[in-house]
C-alpha cells in the first residue's frame, strides 16, 4: 500500500511556502479572493485569515477591509503581509448567533466574506482540550488504487489552506486525514462516520492510523512539527466535517463547513492530452530538493521497520510496482534515517517478487527504481531519503530526492533480504545503504 504520508505529507512540509501570493498578468480583474466566502467561528472568538491575490497590481493602490455589518463582533483587523488579512473576532457573550460582513476593496473592485459566530452556550462547548475551526479543506481523491472495494481520500483541514502549487503556508495548523470509503468514484468526501483503524486494513469508513496526524508549519522545514493521532473519529454530513482526534493525550475537535469536493488524482478521468506523455514527471523533476551537505550512509540498527507494498502497474509499464520502506523507529515512532524505494520489476507478481538490481531513473521501465521528484500536484513521489526528528512531535532535519545510481534487493533464501543502495541526490551527494533483514508485507 503506497504510503500517502510519504507521498503527500512529506512533499507538503518540504515545499511549504510563505504567505506571499504569486501575481498574475493580463487580467482585467485585479482582486481575487482565495478564502471561503463564508466562515464559521466559535462563541469564544478566534482569528480569521482572509487570503487574496492581486493580478497586475496598480501602483499606489492597497486592499482595504472594512466591517459593513456586525461591528460589535470584530475586535481588530490587521494586514500582516501582502495577500493576508487577519480579522480578530471577539467573544460572543450573548445567547444569540451573530454575523459580520467584511468588505474588501481594491481600486474600483470589491468582494466580501461573511463571518458567522455561534451563540454563547449553544452547544459549542465540549469535552475537547483543543477546539479548532478549519477554514480550508485541500486534498485528493485516489480511487481504488490502494485496495479493491474502497476509495481512498487524503486531505488537510487547516487555517491557512494550500497555495496554487499545492504548498502549505508558514505558521499554519494542518490536520491531515487519510481515510477510506466504499468505492463510489465520487470526488466529494462521502457522508458517514469514519473510525480509527489501528490495523490499517483499508476497509470502508476507516481512518488510516499510520498516516493521520497534525502538522504545524513554522518559518522553516526544521521548525515544522508533526504529531500523530492515536485515536480518531470523523463524522461527515452535508458540507460539514467534524473530526475528534486524540493527539499527545489531548482531544482535538476540528470542525469544517463548506464544499467537500477534492482533487481527482485517481487517473480514471481523461486529461484531454494536456500532460506530456513522454515525461512521467510532468516536467517537475527540476523542483527536486536536497538539504544534504555531504554523502550519507544510511543504517537500520536496533528498532526499525521494513515493509513492502504492492502497487499494481502504477507506472503503466506492464510490470508490477512495489514500494519498499526502511525506517528507523524509537518508542514506536519513526525516527532518524528513512528510505523509500519505488521499484518497477520485470514480472507481474502480486506477492512480493521484487528481488533484483535496479537502475535509478525518472523514466519508467523494467527493473527501474523511480527517481524522486515532485509531480504536478506538488506531491513528493518516487525514491527518497529523509531524516525524521523522532517522537510524537518532530520535524524533518534532512531530506533528499534520489536522482541516479542503482539499488539491489538480494533474496537470501532464509526469509531475509540484503538491500544495497548506491544512489545520488540532485546535488551529487552519495546516499548508500547495506542492510540485511526481514521485509514484511504492508
């Protein structure tokens, strides 16, 4: 089973962006609202982030936000950076729901959002240690790529959202949920109650325990933290998600209102030939990154995890594709050096026949280990090295996409494999590994 946290969340934290939007050109309209037009907040009050972009900015003109209704709700409006407006909503001490209208003006253009605030004591209190109102849902529909009979969805509930490149913003709170529903080919997250699955069976209406977590972005990758969920329940109703997750022993209640449609990356729908079929990386390999300052020899001594997952003919080569994970662990959590191998075999087996020597390349083919790159959805895919900080709250210390070289998986005939890696990142650093052990099926 392809690890979506590795494929999505790693690329997510590695590629998160600052809050500066990208200007567009050649458009009559200048002001574009990137936030939801309707926002729900708790009675206790909170900070609402309004995000916008400007196309062809006009010299001397600025975006101005003003309250046109519900002034008593708004404690302060600030402009921390271009593209971001912060609206501080005061506590609602009344027993009535209330709403405020915020108008954004730029030159001769206007747009607006509505902020709805719950009444004091109107059912918004709970046993939760942390209550979080998400303004954005961003993520992907994967279809049945990861198991027959169930569709997979992976998405973020956050206060900042993702930019147009699928990248997170700094200083944001992102709850990442990896879940399954009955196969239905729907881009909209199906209604129902989803429960935590510690065995990660991929059954319908379950939440993947290995991937789902809270990610708090800082000013840099090194200051970003990830905290795994140890229990969770998610209720999806029409245009509403309520997630209750246990993280570090505390109960987090996350609520989101709005459209639940996600982006289709299942490959089931035609793309009208827009992609370059001769370049599986869609031209994105130039974005590959590495923080390594020298060669790296990777070891897996002591507590570790080694697993393989069958991916079908993921790369459309006519041969079976497997993903191999070698991860150091400490106290049950991923820690230290980790390797992900993306292998295309020379057979059509489904039961783990991946022994052999592979050439690392960004062109799919027989006995190829796919190089690491970011695809058009800003996901990190292919073969990777990364060093994880460890524990239940940690960040990435180093990471590197593996660009070239070779890897060999030797079946020793006694239930163990020897893994030999002699690869290079995009800076020319040599990444090596020589490990022997049992690789279990994921």
